[in-house]
């Protein structure tokens, strides 16, 4: 269940609800069949689950502090090779071009 992406839920939900609605209209007329109505709402539920999954994934990705916190803690430990000197775009100071971060302000160089 976790491995199924949100868009798959939406496609399944649209398929179930559209098919049950279509079959309901075609077979039972405007009155409808309660069993088909259950299938229709099941499809709507699947669409909601899919939308919720996509929204949750976006929310988690946006607020995930893992990458920035990790690179901040790793930055001072990176070996500094004094081979080329570049100007840091953040603090305008000279720093070493082979590091990923400015050794003065910690700004990301690449
Ligand atoms: Zn800097």
C-alpha cells in the first residue's frame, strides 16, 4: 500500500467511479443501484487518498530538513585543497574552489 504512488490511486479511483457511474446509468436508469453507488463512492475515496498522498509527499519534501542540516554539519570537515582560489558569491571573500562550501561563511559554491 505504501509503494503505490498517489497518481495511481487517482487513476484507479477515477476508473472505478466513472465505470460504476456509467454502468449504473446504463443498467439501472436514473434511479441507480445501491451497490453501484457504493462502488462510485469507493472510487471517490481512492481519488481522495491519491490527492492526500501527493499532498503529503510534497509537504514532507518541502519541510524535510535532512539535506541542509547534513551538509551544514559536513561542511567544516571537508578537506580543503588549496589549488584554486575563487571569490565567494555570498561574502565576496577569497575561498578555495575545490570545496563545495565557502570556508569563511559556509555558503554553497556549487
Ligand atoms: Zn563566503
